[in-house]
C-alpha cells in the first residue's frame, strides 16, 4: 500500500515501456495497478494502456492484447478517450506498420463484439484513409455482427465500402450479405449483388 501510494504516472509509464522488463511481468504489474487504482494518486493514463497494448502486440500476445483493448474501450466508452486521441498516439509513438495494423484490426473486432458499429466503421475509414492494412477477415466479423443485428442496409453499405477500398472480397463475406438479403426476402437484390461481384 505504501509503495503504490508513492508511484507516479511517469514512473509507471517508464516501467511498462522498458524493453528490459519482460512482458508477463509488465502485465502482472499493470493488472495489480488496475485492481488497486484507489490506492494510486493518479488515474492510469491513455498512454499507459496503449503503450502496454503495443508491447503485447509486438510480442504476439494477441489474446492478452484483445482483453486489454476491450477493458480499455469499456473504461473510456463515456467519451473520455475520443478516437482521435487513440489515432494520434499510434501516429506519434508507433512506427511499425504491423503493430498499428494489428491494433486497429483488433479495435474493429472489439467494437463489433460490442455492437458499436459506428465506431467500428469509423476505425475502418481511418485505416483506409491512412494506409493501415485492413484484414479482410476482420471485415467479415463486422459484417456478420451487423447482419446478425438485423441492420441489413448498414451491412450492404459497409460491404460496398470494403469493395471500394480495394480489399479482395472472400466468398464467405459475399455469402454473409447474400444470405442476409435472402432471409429478408430481397432475392432480386441478392442476385444482382452476386452478378455484380462476378465482374470484380
């Protein structure tokens, strides 16, 4: 308790960003801080969360990274951390394309799981406009969740955004949208979509 009360935000950041400290120890340390937030004299910053997230992705600990990202986005879902702040952090602190791509693809997945489709498509648009690699499988996950929530028009709109972005569409992604159209009685639109995609 005494030690925790003497910690500073800067010192915590230094610990989590120090490459000499192994990732499992950093994660244990971070989780300890989260559990004992009331004993700290400061709130864990956005930079602290995202620094650890980058290290987890760099170490290919993707499940831990997804769990951390999910907790982070839930913690800041009231608007305390706008998307622009997240994007700015990675633009200024993360220069490796692989890490940036993985983090933003994870964001789309987490937003999809939480049915926050506006935030998921905002992330997609940012990636497309800033040259961040978009995983087609991630887009499929979002399409599945959108259609599962009976938001057919949004699903079709997003499907065409994927097409326009130049991402190669899988048969599975096309099937998700066609199936949703057929279940809604939109047989003609489903046929037209298939015929249109044959040309791509």
